[in-house]
């Protein structure tokens, strides 16, 4: 207990600290002076507390983009605002890549000019293509939800007594013509069909989401076919509502277009999938699975492990700044009416969706090989160092991630074996056992009784636990975080929410859709205010600070331990990370890997270990530091 006053709603809980007072963070977990000067309160708070309110005051909430050229003008011409910002605020926005120009004009206006997102850098029309839509499921900012299709039609796991019998609208006739002569069952058996299924995570919330002002959403399922070239093709999108709204069907299936009208319907369906994906990415995969679930392990390490403990020394670089950035997030990003609620589909139900996802979270399946096997994207293969074979060889997130996973695992194994030569050393280490016990029983109290928690009885258990923790804090977070602006900074590529459903013949808006489908599409995307606020924040969140510490690096490399043998082992780990970076660069030049190399195709660099400061769409920091 931190000594704050009791909550009015629950006297057993403390009240939260409201702005402008910061949430409490232990002194040794706060940003150091370098980080404070280059990021922290100066940049994020300037954006959240000065820039965004000014945007709200100057842009109509209902103002839509009039054309795609108006979106592109945000990068070339900028957004005129009557900001009236003082010089000291402008200085706080001086870091590269939030804006390239923000100044006072003679008329007292300001110009907010965004940097060109990477998705537009090689082919500004790539977002329209089905192959790019599918490629981003394997190599975009959220490559962790695609699964092998195991049964068709897909089956909901929602309780039928609560939500009714949720039968899929997908039928064989919806996909059969796209399977190159295979039956559906043959395609499943030959590992040709894959799915991104957001039905169950969204459906329980849709009535409430669709009742919000300016939000309309479906629960989506997307079916992909694996081409012989190794690329994916989206072949069907299922759109579900809890019940039919006026002018809408409760369930419908949309296929790739065959004419002008179906082309725009298909583009709207893909946009709804992307909006679903953006919400799951931010709330379940990014915030929950890296930021939030790692915090108990960090807090417990500070409470139960001495600074001289070998495991504390191993984990120290992977805990850096996480408590501070989580405190900032709770007060400014995921708070009530914060940026996440304002800019993403779930709105005020964002944290409820995150909490619902936590009920299905399992630490034992968070390691990369276990996660890939769980999703059916890999099958066990003892001949491989990481123990599995990928079903899609050209799956950049997985193939690059496995290289880093192996390197982390080998480093941890070397380190743990040095200090824990047998099981008795693990079992008799009271600090170590107290760390793990508190991480589960206090930090994850709601699920402490689950039988899937790994035991901590020998060195192998410890190696597995520590490898997973380090993977989540470093590579997993990097893969999910640093592509947010490069891919999402162009709103049509990855809208964080949608404001209109897809009209059909019975919808009063169907006529206006037919007369001007581009205008309807743009009016379905986030408004200009929602878009520009979202862009400003994800640009900040995608930025590496100048003092970033990347995997394979650590402060005081020669003095963090007095064990010369472990210093040498760490240098070997660093050398392996450098080798992996060169291998990733080689893969990005391999024209046979079409999901990361080709005309207008972005290379996959989100797991390339090193980076320069700024928004680079690459780099793996040691810790969840932004």
C-alpha cells in the first residue's frame, strides 16, 4: 500500500493518483536524466497535454477526409492549426520524427507536418493490394494472431447459453473456387488454409461498441490460402454482429471482388478486419502480453532478489524503464477517456477486452516455439534446434524470431548452468523461489491456481522461465511496438477504428455508397481529428530514444559481474546477435522470400537487433522501455 486515500467505490482499495500528479514509481526504476531529456515527460506529455487538446480545439470531431490526397498532404503540406504554442512547448517537441515542422506563423497558426510512414515509402498503393494485406499478417506490426485453420467452418468457443449458438456463416462454396482444385478438407490437411479469428474476442462487446457515438464494428474472421510461392491470399472475410441492426445482416461473408461494387465492399471488409486487428494488437498482444504481464516479474525481482543475486544481474537490463512507462501508460494512454479509448474500436470497453483476453493468457505458451505450435504455425520437429518446423517457411516474424529465441536460450542456459549445477541449488535458493512464487501468487493472483504454471524445480525449469521473460521483454515487444507508426501512420492501411458498417441493398445509405464509394469509404475511416491524434501518439510510441540499450548490449559490459567467464559468455551472445543481424539483412535481399523482398515490398526489420534513434521500424531494445 502506498498510503493514498481510500477509494470511494471500494474502501479496501486505494484511490488512483490523478493528473497532474504522477503515479508512484520506485526511484531506481524511473527514467534517468538522459531518458528524461530525450523522451519521457518532455515529449509524450507535450503531445498528450498540449498538442492533442489544441487539435481537439481546432479540428471538428465530425470532419472527414475529403480525399486520399488530403491524407497524403499531412506528410507533404502539413495540417494547419491555430496552436498558439509557446516556444518552450515547441522545444519539447524537438525530437526527430514526431513532426518535421511545427512553428508559429505571422497569423498565429501552426503547421503540424508528419513524416511519411514507411508503408508509403516504396509503393503508396500497396495497402490496396490483397497480397500486402495478407503479407502484413506475417510481417506487419501484429504477426502473432494468424493460425492454421484446423476445422471448417470455424467453431466459436463462446458459451451458447450466454451468447446463443454462434454458427459460422462460412460455407464451402465461399472458398472452394480459390483452392486450386483441392477440396476444403484436402487444403486443411495439406496446411494450405490459415485464419485470423477475431469473432470471440469482439462479439461479446459489439452491442455496446456499436452503441457508442461514431463507432461501428463487426467480429471478423479472415480465411487465407497459401500460394505455391509462399505468399498468402485472403479468400473470404466473415463479418458478424450479435444480431441484425436495421439494414444489416447479422452475419455475412465477403469474397474478393469481381466487379466495381464488390471491389469497394471488399475494401471496406478489409478495413474492418484491420480495425479489429489494431484493437487486439494494442490491448491483448502489446499492452497485456508484454507491458502488463511482465510487470509482476519485475516488481517481484526488486522485492525478493538482492542486487547481487546472479538472476537479478541477468534480468536487470530487461527490466529497465518498464515500471515508468507502464505508469505513464496507465495515466495517459489506457486511462478512462485516454488515447486508447478515443482512438481504437473498443472505446470505453478497451480495458474490459484486455481483461477478457487475460483469462486466456498462459505464461507457459508465451515462449515463441510454444506459441507457434499452439497456433498451428509450427509442428514439433526434434531435429531443429528450436524444436519445430514452420508451416510457412517465409514467415518473417517467426523465422527471424526463432534466431533470437535460440540465442537468448543459449545465453540463459550458459548463465544458469554456471550458478545452478544441479536441482538442489534451484530448490534451496530462497530468494529465487520467493521471486517466482510472488510473481505468480501476488502478481498474477487471479490465475495463481492454474495448473499450467511451470514448476521451478531444476535448472531446465529456470532456463525456460527466464528465456520466456527475456524474450517477451525484448524481441516480442519490439516486434509489436516499433512498427506502429511505419504501418499505422497511414490510416487507410491500418485504421484503428471504423465508423460505418458495410451497406447492403436494404440499407438507406446504399444509394450514396453506389454514387460515391470513395467518399463513403473515407467517411467510414476515423475522422481527421481521430486520425491525426492517433498518428501523433503512435509516432511517439514507435520512437527509439538516444540512450536505448539493444539486445546484446548492456551498461558496464565488463563490470556488471565479477565473473570473467560470464563476461566472456555475454560477449559470445553479443557476437551471435550481430551474426543474426547480418542473416536478417541477407534474408531481406533474398528474392525468393516474397514476404520480405520484391517490388515495393518492405523488408522485415522489426527484429533486426540494432537501430539508430528515432522511428526506424527496426531495433530490439533489451526491455519494454516505451
